[in-house]
């Protein structure tokens, strides 16, 4: 049982990583970036090129890939969100545009890197270590720690810094933000850049578990959105907790019932959660806070 | 008027000569024999299409070097269906109606085959299936022009269970996904176990593309089997083996044998050390042993393929699937040569009367009631980690 709990926590951390980056975009634009899973995939694929093919040290690889994917995220904003103006709630064009961009990213990745998944080196090597009778990879500990650090980082940035206040102000009302001398555009770009960098880190952390390939985030992308919704869109604490709940729930449902019904159970619980508490566990209403 | 009479006489004479030497008019009218081929050549299953293309291309090259089919040069036309049944049907229509193909080889996915086979029947096009494993695809009554050279799902499942029983394993666990393929396999395996008055230690299931395989591994371990039969797709199977490694439940503590996909080099690469000692299955001809290097002609072909696709270029190739498609093209040649016709019914009859054709992958025989070229008796257990020119080491248990 302890190994299942660890396994659930690791999967939950992965969902949380996805949810954290989804939230940061939601914080400023009020939309969900449906191409986020593909940005994570790009992080993994660039990681493969930089670390495995070129041989860069892992940390350097993460920094470089983070920069590249951040640029991709900003380009994504310019091509799929900005054309629809400030009033994104009044249009669903961004939804189709981000979905379409995700498909384009995936197809181009297939053309460049081929379609089959590839092994990706885990952080700390492939050797299993035994802790209290449970065999785990060092990589899994890193996944938990890094996800927690990113969640704390976002929490601090949003709640304790001027940048965070500016981001929240942008989310609340762009016109008022402009009157206050804050560039809403710059805030949005900063958020897209941050979400891209986090996507790259997520790619490095996820690839050793899913294997690196153009389709590596297809099955987990939706659960990242689920984690963000369960936790409460806009809350980094919520994203973290929502991800862990989802991961542990999955592990339990695979054990208690049968693995084949895991997804049905997880999504049923997700729907029930949303029905009972539509604002999520950690509801955030920036309008009141700013 | 005189001119017309001369031309008509010449035409009639030419028909007469052709009939005397035994070639039907339709063959004589054709300068080129066209093989249409549709398969998944991009997307996650692109390696299937790659195997198809290589197998057919090698065969076509050899056929042309030896004079073609009844003097006709052979040309293969390939199309990528991206594993999309709708696209597969559109492409097959284009090949039949625009390109005027004489025979069809493919596709590479069961869903695409289901979509195109009724059309091929309606158009009377001979189809050689070299890699699509769905059991329902071969039915001499429903699909009279379809023949298969690859082992089907059901026969793989039967082989795995029979082999396990024959080798004295008592507690047999099975793992598969919840797709139609996986659930069909469960039924086939249950039937074989029932016929031996046995029950499975467990049938562990998961959803295709599941990431966390630890609960599945745990279920398998808790069933305390002495052999685990894996009917898992490539990445899923690799993740499962890694999860079993964490539970310290790999060979030699438990025997593990997978179906054809686990013989792929890419599967072994993904699973890494966890694939050591995991057995797979392969047709006898694509294997070797420590004392038997394999059939000389087959080894020569394997070396030729290895030379054309060295190192990373060949890492997603599966030799026996390439052999299977190679044999498809060769069987088309044999069918046309024996029937001396381009008519599907004549070629079909020629193939159905084939009681022994030594192909690269196996010795084939077909009949009017059986269009399956391979059966479980032609399979052996292999250690796919020990490749020689792409051929697999036979496991002597």
C-alpha cells in the first residue's frame, strides 16, 4: 500500500504541475490554454534533444528548454489569444485556436522527431532506492519536491509580490489596470512566459514516466485541467491539492475496484466535486482581494 | 476497308497466339503490374507502415530483377492512411479507380481493414494482409479475396496459453488493456484454459495509455502466478515492466511472455533492464538458435535489410512483420503466375490451391476454407533481447 500512495502522489504531482501552469494563464486572461499539454510535450522533446542528443548537463538543459518553451508560449498568445481582443469571455474563438495550436504542435513534433516514444533519463539515475521497504526512483522524490517548490513559488508571487498584485488586477479589469499605469499586455506575456517555462520543467519531470514522444501528454492533459478545476481555477494551492487528490484517487480506484474503470471513477468524482462546489476547493475571487 | 480487315485479322491472330501460349488477353494488354498499398506511415503507429513499405519494396525489387510477373514490371504505390479508417477507404478507392491497381497489400490497422474490405470485395481486388491481426478480417465467405500472412490475435493468444501449459506452468496470469482487442484476447485465452480444465490466476486489465501501472503490477504479483502473459501495447507494456521492477517481480522470480509487439526493439529500449529475460513470440523462420543460424535464404534477406537500415534507422523495425509483407508481394506474384491471369477469381483460386509455398516468414498453404497463412504451430518462444541480423534467439525451455 505505501508504494501505491507514493505512486498516487507522483501522478498527482504531475497533474498539479499541469494545473499550476494552466492556472497562471487563467489568472490573467480568464481562459484555459488547451494547448498546454503540447507545451509540456515540447519541453520533453527539447529536453531529449538537449540532454540526450547534445549531451548538455540536465540543469542547463532545463534552463534552455524553459527559455525555448516560454518563447513558444508567448507566440501562442500572439497567434491564438490576442487576435480575440480583451473581451475573451464573449468569444469562443480562443478555445478552437488553442485546441488547434495543440494539434499543430503535436503534428509538427511527429514530423521532426518521429512518432514513437523514447526513453528519457530520470533525475538521479535509473537505480531504485529502498525506503521503508518501498522501491522508488530518486526521480519520483524530485517530482514531488519540484512540484511543491513551483506551487510555493506561484503562491508567493501571486500573494506577496507587486507582480502578483498586478497580475490579479489584470485579471479583474484590464481597463482599470491601464489607468493604474500597469501594462496588461506585459502581465499577460509574463504569465504566458512563466507557464511555458513551467511546462518545460514538467516535460523534463514527466518524460521519464510517460516516455518522451509527441503523444506523451494526450492522456494526462485532461486530468491537468481536472486538477485545476477541482482545486479552484486561479489558485496555485488549489492546483497542487487538486492534482494530489486526483492522483491518489486514481491509485485507490485502480486498487479497490479494477484498473480498467479508473478513469470513469476519477471523472465521476470530478463531476461530483464540481457539482457540489463549482468554485473548487480553494475558490479565488480576485475582484474582492484587489 | 481493306485496312480495317487487316487490323481486325491481326488482332484476332494475336488473341489466338496468346491463347495458345496460355496468357490471358488482359495480362498481355498490361505492361506494368500495379500493387497498391495503404498503411499508417505517420503518427504513433508509423512503424507499422514502415515495416509494410520495406517488406513490399524489397520483394518488388527482387521480383523485377527476376523478370517481373509474367513479363510485367511490378510497381508498388504507397499511401498513408494515418490509421484513419475513413482516410484508408478514400485512398483505396483512389488506388483502385484512378491508379487501376491489380492487387492490394495492407492496411496496417484492423479498423482500417474493416473499413476497406467490403469495398475490395465489391471491386474484386485481391488483398494480401501482412500485419493486421484482427481475427474477423479473414473469412473466405465474407471476404473471399483476402488472404493473411501474419499471425492473428486469436492464434497469438492461443499460442501463449498452450505454450505456457506445455511448459508446465500452473498459475497463469494474463494482462491486457480494456480495448476490443484486449477483451477479445481474454475470451480466447479463457477458452483455451477451459479446454485444459484450468482457470487463470488473474486477468489484470488497464486502459490503453495508462501512465501509472503500479496497481496493475501489484494485482499481478498478489495473484502469485508462475507465468504472466502480456497482451500489451508497446509503451503500456514497457511501463508495466518498469512497475514490476519496482515490486521486484521480474524474471527469474516469475516467467513473463508477451505477444508480437513485445519483440519490437523499440519496446525493449523503452523497458530497458526490466525487459531482460522477458520472452516474446515469433514465427520459426525469423529465429535462430545457438546451433542453428536459420534458413540460409532467410538469413541472407535479413542481412540485406539490416544493411539497408543500420543502427537507429532500423530500431523500430520488426523483422518478421517485414518478412510478412515481403511474402505478401511474393504471394501476389505466385498467384498471378500460377493463374496466368489478372482476374481476382483466378488468382484467388491459384492461391487457394497453394499447399506449400516457402516464404521468408513461414511455409504457407491456403485452401478455399482457410485464408490464414500462419497458425500457432508455426510460432516459437523467443528472447527478443538477443537479436542477430534482426532475427530472434529461440528459447529452449
